């Protein structure tokens, strides 16, 4: 496995440590033997081709899909060894933005953002209203408090989902394909927003994506999942991977297929480069 | 094997399929295969189609099972389904305890919406169905009872049948079609949109947040609607009695009063409450089991209604036997 860590900046603390994790549904294994470390303040990219199980891996990090094997350690505590209530406490320190935004369609944007605050804090309705306005303003949706999700565009839904994910000031934000279905400019703005929020709020960001521009623009660390071998084949800063990783599959992905390794790959035995 | 395409003026995908078959045939016969005679574009399309070797998809897809295999798979699936039901009932019970002790998390406005949708929203259809049911019962009774000159007992027949059986049953069936189907479709769509996942990661239990308000709404509203259905059914019977059997309004109402007592209503309303809970549970369970596609939403909605109807009839039979056994 090509490990290319960020060039020793301030030693960041490990936030989420994935060790030996295998995920799948029933008897079907989707990804196996995953080992990677997400440090505090990282913008960590989970990348790989379509259908390789990126989203499922993310779901096991945020407590939705139990891994079949291995451990997910959050601040040194094994997430899946906790009982349901204790796990819930950990998960509440995470915020997640789903592929489609996943706003609750029967509630207005304000109610979407407010729900967690109403349920889990002792704040007064007036304070909640102010906080909601702030969160929506942060994502550029001031004035849209009383709109329903069906009344706004896809990009706005994504941003509203982000506002909701930030409602409880999470320590880690998870994004499932944030730029899917967005035009290049909205997608760029969303990237900037994510980076800005990471810098200002100091949250760890974990992002499932296959958008190369986003990966290189904001990613500080990454793991590359392969659909064929059903495991990870590289981890590290995506820019470093592009420069140094020699695995043809990773190269082809990161160069959008331009660095065409078909000759090299068919000449060499197919598995030769995987996890030496 | 080669091609002479000099006579071809235009071609479509059928040519590519034909070339594919020709190539397979050539390979079978061990003959050389040369497609240089084909139009340039067709050669390119053919190469494109065969550039990536077909991927052998692992398991899941189309493995064919023999009879024994299918029976075994059905048994395993059934065990899973039974486990799902028990898990769900357990989750609902836990949520109910948390609700009673004031620890359940939900939104008050959702409660109001659910109660309004399931109760007052169903009044028109319940009115129509129960009024007609009362009339039908009166007609059926009238033909038999007139033979004995006992027309007035049509009032007894309608009143007792509505109160004990038909009011609750008809309301239950309407709830299955109306509320049960809508619960399954709502929750199923939320499942498709990942809204349920969003609830979980927010730390909210979908059972407390979505299922419990719906079950309570039907638990309260179905008996109330059944009571209303009883009265409308009796009115329907009275209309037939007055118009067809020349009974007087006063006489019909007096006879109805003498036939009924509160315990008859209670028997019907208890049934209605049970039907309501069953319909809500079936609708919500199916919704929660929904896959991530539009087709899945359709499937769970159908399944919710069918399950509800089966449960209603089975429960009705069981409750009736129990009433009988305890001599009520």
C-alpha cells in the first residue's frame, strides 16, 4: 500500500481510526481489511470508482452500518463495541450530509436545522431561531427559513443539508458525494464552503467523492477503494498520491484515465502492485 | 471469414449484433475473422462494444435454484421476516415505554398532523361506506324478516351488526387503504431519500419519531371513527326501514335503542382499536423495510395494505372467539 502522509505538519491527533474493517450486507462483502487513520482537522477523502462501496464505508463510520469485522475507533473508543445509547452519544458529535441532501421533506428549512437543537439542547425557542438563522446564513441561505425542501434547487438543498449537519456544532462532518448533481461553479463554491468551515470551526471533514477537482483542491488525506479487489489500495494526501503512487489503478483514477496504464497493467501480473 | 459491404448505404445497431454473431460463429469453426470489409464506423462501434470483456458478476444476480433450494430460501427468508416483525414490535414497545415515561423524542406538530389526517380526514369516506353498509344490512334483513312479518327487527339486526362487527371492520378496512398505505409510502419515501438515516445520525429514533405518533393516531382515531360509523350505519338502516318497510322513524329508533346497550358498542370499539394498531404497525413496518427505489415504495405500499387486511380479518376472528369464550 502506498502510504504518503502529509509532510509532518503540527502532529495532529488521531480522530477516527479504522482498523481491519470489513463491511457488507448479509453474506456479501463490499470492502474488506480497511486500515486508515483520520486525523483531527483533516479533509479526508474516501475515493474510488462508482459502486466500490465508498458510501457503505462511510455509513459504518457514522454508526449506520455495523462492520462485519474490525474496529472503528473514535477518540480511542471503539464505536461498535459501545451499547446503543453510548454510541448515539458519540454519533451526535458527528454531522452528516447525504447524497441527496436528505432534508426532512415535511419540514421547512428552519425546522430541519432546528430539530436537533430542540431535541438535544435546553435552548429557548428564541435562541434556537437565532442559531438557525446563523447556520442558514453560513451556507448562504439567509431568508430561506420558511421554504420547504421541494421549493428550492438541488444545490440549495445540499447547502441546507450542510446547515442541518452543523446544527449541533459537530466535531466531524461527513459528506456523501457533496458535489453530485451540482454544476461546476456550485460544486466549487461548496468545496470552498467546506474548507472554510473546516478552517473556522476546526471540524474534521470526511468526504466520499470521485470529483477530481474537489479531491485535489481541498483533500489533505485520502483512502482509495478498489471495486475489483474489494479493498483499499492506497492511502495518503491525494496530491502526493498523484505524484508518487505507482499503482496503475490509482494513477488512472487520479489522472482521469489519461495516464493510461492498460499496456503496463496487462504486461504486469494484475495484482503485482496491490498492497506489497 | 470476411465481409463485403460495398452495397451498404446505411447501417444501424442490428449490423453490429450480426457481426458479433458472425464472429462467434467464426470462433466456433476456428476460422479467421476479418471485418476490414465493413464500414469504418461499424468497425469502430464493434471494437468499442467488445473493448471491455463482460464482467462475471459475483453471486447475487441470477443464480437459479432448484425446487429444494427455493423452498430452503423461502424458509430462510421467512425466518428473517419473522425476526423483523418481532424486532419491530419490541422497538415499538420500548418506544411506547419511553413515551409513557416522557422520554420519547418527537415533534408535537407531527402528532397533530397525523391525528388530523387519520381522523377527520377520513370522515367523508367513512360516512359513505358505513351509511351504505347499514342500508345493505337492512335490505338483506328485510327480505328474510318480512316473510315472518317481523320487519321491525330489521332495526335490531342493523344496530347489533353495525355496533359489534361492521362499524369496526369497515373502518379498519378504510384505515388500511387510507392510513396504512400512506404510512408505508411516506416512510418508504423517507427511506429512499435517506431521511431515515438522517434521523438516526441526528440521534433520533425513527420508531419514536415516525412510528409511534402514527400508531397512537390510529389507536385513538379508529375507534372514534368506528363509533361514528355505527351511527351512520344505523341511519342507513333506518332510511331503508322507513322508505321500504313503512316503519315509522320513532318506532325504528325506539327499537334500535332497545336492542343496543353499551357493552355491544364496547365490543366493537375494542376491535376497532386493535385494527387501528395493526394497520399502523403493518404500514410503518413495511415502510421501514423499504428498499432504495421507486419500485420498492410501490411494493411496500401494496404489501402494507395486503398485510393490514389479512391482519384485520384474522384478528377479528380471534377476538370474536375470545368474546365467545369469555361469554361476552
